[in-house]
C-alpha cells in the first residue's frame, strides 16, 4: 500500500499535501493553543518547537501524513498511519485549526483519504480511535461511514490518567459500491 501513496490529493475545496518548514507559522497558530492541541499532542510553546516537529514527524517520517491546505494556508493535518500491507489496514487521524471548524473541511479531507485507501491502495479496513469525551471526532467518524466496534479499555495515557478509547472502523463491505 505504501508505495501507492501520492504526494498530493485534491478535493473540491482543499489540497492534501506534504507539510514543509514554510508551514510552521500556520501550524503554530493552532498547535500553540491548548484547547486545540488537547486531544492530540502537547501544546507547542514556541515556533522553534513546531519547526522541530515538522522536521521530525512530517519530513523525516512523512509517509501518509498530509497537510490540509485551504488555498496556501495550512489549516490542519490528516494521516493514514500504521499502514499494514499484510493485513491491508490503516488508522486515520486528524487535527484541524479550530478557527476552521464547522465547515466540513476535516470530513472532506477524510473522505478523500477513505477513497484513496480503499480504491487506490487496496485497503480492507480503515479504523480510528477517540477518547470518550471527543464528540467532534466521534461525529466525524460517523460522517465518513465508520461504525463503532467497541471500547479499548484503559488503553491510552491521556493528560495524566489512563482512559478508554472508542474504536471505529469502515471495512470494504461497508462501502456503497452497488
Ligand atoms: C475532530 C475535528 C477535526 C472535527 O472538526 P469539525 O470541524 O467538527 O469537522 P469538519 O471539518 O468535518 O466539520 C463538520 C462540522 O461542519 C458542519 N458542516 C458544514 N458544512 C459541511 C460540509 N460541507 N460537510 C460536512 N460538514 C459540514 C457539520 O455539520 C459539522 O458541524 P457540527 O459538528 O456542528 O454538526 C476537530 O474538532 C479537531 O481538530 N479536534 C482536535 C483534534 C482531534 O480531536 N483529533 C481527533 C483525535 S481522535
């Protein structure tokens, strides 16, 4: 699957493309806001920290990681992670600058990677996980056709306590392909 991933994908309103160092100010704009970072990473304290993260995560380990661009502006990121060629599975993960929430952008980006996963990479099972209180993420999983599988009890160390994760998935036979 990995070798079939392209660098760039287009949707009606967005471009999914690699994050570069030039995108650091746009990423810092939301990564430095505690409320925005809460579910996904440690709040970035400085622009230099964001630049180091872009180098380490998006450039050195960028496979399956896309910036979500509205025009030239980076408004979030979305990933196809844990790509498992043998079992044809992957995990979907995402974060959006909260200033851009409520417009369907994350859903549009996720639907694109859903299409890529099933129809270009030949994937069979795309899954995602959220903490119980992350309703916006849960709603997104439902919007892209995922179904709840269950609870991974006590599986995530989150803000100094061990919590449950809810796991959702969409499998090839769920797709409405007639
Ligand atoms: C999870 C997250 C990406 C969801 O963001 P979001 O803006 O709610 O999701 P979307 O961009 O798909 O927008 C959907 C919202 O826009 C509305 N919307 C407007 N136009 C729309 C369109 N064309 N298509 C779909 N939804 C649209 C929807 O009704 C929905 O609003 P609602 O929740 O009030 O019903 C965002 O909250 C986030 O980044 N959270 C922090 C990181 C995080 O938790 N990541 C996941 C970890 S498991």
